[in-house]
């Protein structure tokens, strides 16, 4: 990057200047129209949903969902025809339950839970008839469980991967749901990364990543070993995946980008014949809808700007069309189906309409739709705003699918075109091998309500848009991937969304890294930054990734820089924000979980320490009971209360006082509490309340 033309202040002068800027009145005052919009409480946006993640039991007798119990998310169950009779069947009092599924054993639920954000997820079973008496099916130290397969024809057994023998590799076990006893099916001494099983719980294929980064599909060789039956080149590794068998084991499904760009959906029959089911030149085939008994794929989606479902089964296509017409032009998804397929749980949402859940009854000659609940009724009637999918050209001609959200003050007629510029937050997704989507997004609504536009960009390296787009990010951390973000911010300025001097950058994980890159590589481009669990040193990041990511290591090395070679280490150092700390001259807020197994606390500690040594102000918020992100709503609200005050000082938007948003949180601020107005006082009050 070219050197900045202005003269750099001394560290001491920089410290005084930044502290003065933080304490000064906002340079970008909110327009009168913005102040007239109702301020949406943070609790409505970031607190626990009232209910979410509804599912049907396979026999269709029960309806379940997640809802708070004494302020912590737990699983509730009710008769399907009488949701008012719901009762909690789990009793988690710590982090809460986020992932659960019905087994095929009558009345038995399974859920995953880690401890303090360490991501060593254990698999628990709970019987509806004995609520609260959960059983840990994977009660082994430092074990991360993977649920491999459920089978309706074998309801008493499940296949589970466990890494208690070797932290890097998961052995495969059959677990009896009644007794909890496990039986070894396969000891993983061949670096297997995944297992593909049919409805008889028999392993038909396994997958493996070679040391050169290429992937392999393996079949048993009849002598207790494996033979390679297919190879996936490295350049196809993010877009090609064997996904699973049909129930009878006669069909193997995969998404495949070999010999093409976007990933298409294929089926392989027992004779090895490969049939194309669905393709799209714009985007990869994504989610799918499968028959609950046969596992035959009946519909799949393609997601470019918006999600589009394409039916392979005409009857399912008619159901999806009926639901879309009935519910509106937002996103429709099928969350759960009974085994007899007479009942579905359907979710519907749009950018300005948080999720609503319905029970859909399917008959031969009629359909019926019953609204069950809204996930966040506290937002009903609140001034939520639309989200606008846009295509932004990068400087080299690539198209960046992005999502723009405007505050009402900037777009009073809701046409997606700003009537005046407002401050902009460039909100960068994590991964980076992930993508942004259209829909309700709490951060987009929060920022809009406070007076900011927000732009979420699918920069190169993002998934979903074909392998050429993913692979264009190889070796481009802090390079062309960051150029895409700069180009998107420039696009917003050119269209009057914001002014060049009023753009902030914010994000988590890779988005946190992008924030640090923004303030160290291109500090002239941003007014301030919010980094959530972002790595600051790419070499130490790769030294401390979780052991169970061993099969992914070559992906990191080839796409980021290889720490095993001198050239790779130089590449990692050159792209690490820690090596350019003295370039930071804009306010920075950092959030970190102490138990983060992906981006260790040391990633935040080292850049904070480097900044303090150079007398560069930074506010550092640390949560001792969190991991990669803030799962507990109390911690999420606490951090966002700090971030809201921080952004208000930087960009001049509205801010709800911290108030009681630290209640129940483990928040600590090791550095820079005086950098955000009201933070020191709120911490003192919180500490006093905790001591009581």
C-alpha cells in the first residue's frame, strides 16, 4: 500500500489526540428525522428470542422449540395439537442449548452443549417422559462429539464420532440410546475426516484430506483398509463435497464443481452412474429438502442475491409455491417434517420481519397453515427497515454480491436509494469461507436504528459463488480480499450512502481480522473499528488452531501462507496487523472470549499490549466464560452496549445508555475503560452488584 502523505504524530501526541476525539462532541450529528424514529431496545434485538428452532418429533406427536428457562435457553416440548401445554424438558443453567434434534427413539431428544465456549461439544440425550434428566452420551474428557447418522429403521441406535482417543481424529461409535453404552465401529488410524452411512448405519464411504490438500473418497478394500475411489483436487475443495446416502444406500448425493465453476447437485446410483439434478451458472446449489423416509432429494435452493427454491418433485414444488404465496415474498424454509410427511414446521422471515414459525398440515386435497409463534414479538411494530441486495463491481471486474441497509432518516420512502449521506458501518462476515445473506439481521437493524447505514460484502474468498470466486482469495488476506472491502466502501460513498470520512469497519472472526487490517493497512479509509475475536498474528493463529482441525490445516496453509516454510512465514507476517500496529491512528474497540479455541485470547492480548507500549489508545473487552463469539445473551448485550457508545462517539449516531445491560454478564475491561463514555461508571456499578 502507498505511504500516507501526511506526517505522522508522535505516539504521545497520538494518544492525546485520540482521547480528545473520543471525548469530543460527535462530528456527525444525527439528523432530526433520525431522532424521531423510535429507539429499539438492545434487549429486543440481542436478548434471548422468546421461542425459536421449532421441530416436530418424527411420529408427529410432539412439537418442540427453544425458549428461556430462568433466562437460559432450553428445550420445551408440547403436544402438537396443544402448544399451550409446553414444558421444559432440559434444565441447562449455564450457556444454554442452541442445537438439538429429535432421535427416532420415541420421546428422545438429542442436544449438543460445550463448556464456556471451548467447543468441546458433548452429545446429550433427554427423554420427554423424564424432563431434566439429561444423559451425557459422550462423557469423556476433552471430547468433541459429531453426530454422524440417525436411522428411522434403527431407532435405538445412532452413530457418533468421538475424539477422546486422539484429539485430531474422530473414531466412530455406535451408541445405544437406552443405556448410553458405546461400541467401537471404526478406529480412525487413517486420518479420516468424515463418514458416510446409510439407513442401516453401515459406512459406505469415508472422506479424507491428503497432506497435499487434495481430497479423497474412500471405500472399504475388503481387507480391513481403504481404497481411493475418487479424488477432489484442492482447487475444488471448497465447492465439492460428498454429502450422504439415501436411506437404502443406493444413492449417494454430492455437490460437485469439478469441470465447471459453480457447484451442481448430483446423484450417484449403485452402479456408479452420475446424474445431474440441479445447476445454476450464478451460484452454487445450497440447501436441500429431502423425503423424511427415503432421504431422496425433492428440492434444492440456489442463493445468489436471494434464495430460490427449485423443486425436483412436482408435488413438493406445489407445496413450496403455495407456502410462498400464502406467506409473502420473504424467505420460506422447511425446518422439520414428520415421518408420514403430513405435517411440516415452516419458518418465514424477511429483512424487516424476524422469524415467524408455522405448522403446515398437508393432505391429499387440502392444505392448512397455522401460525405458532414469532421468535421476537418484542420487535413487532418496531421501525425495522428493508435490506437491499446489490451487485458491486470490484476494481478488477469481479462482482461482489452485497447487502445494504439504510436508516429511515436516509431513506424515508424506502426505495433503497439514499436521500442524504449518513455514517456507514462496513460489517464484514467471518470465515472467510462463508457468505452473507439477505434477511433479518440484528446488527443491520440495530445500526440502522441508531442512524447508520450498513453494508455487508461478499468479498472474494466468500463461498456460494463458484470456485473461481473462492480461490481468488488464496494468498490475498490483507490483499485483494481487503481491496474488495475498500471498493465496496467507495461504491457506497459514490452513491451518496455516506461520506468518505464517515466510514467505520466492524466484524467478527475474519471480520475482526479485516477490521484490524483496515486500521493498520488502510487507516485513511476508516474513522474507527470494532474487532470481535479477530486474529492479529496469522502465524500464531495457525500454531494454535484446535487439534480436530488437523484435516483442514492444508487449506489454511495454502490459502493464507504456509508456516512450515520461510516464504510462508514471511507471507503470514506481512499480512498480520500485529506487524503494523504503529499505523493505527483511529479509535479501536476489541472484544474477545477467554476460552476461544479458534482465535485464542493471545491474538487480542498481543495487539492490545503492542498498542499500549506505543501509547496508542484501545478499549479491550474480555469475557472469561465465552469462546469464539458471545453466545450468552447477557454477554452479547453487554458488548453491544459498549460498541454502541463507542460508535456514537466515533460516528455521531444515537446511543441507548448502558443502563442494566451488564446485568448477568461476565464482562471485564482489561484496557481502555475510559475510552468509551459511561463505561467506567457502568463497570463500577456492575462490580458492586455482583459483590452483593
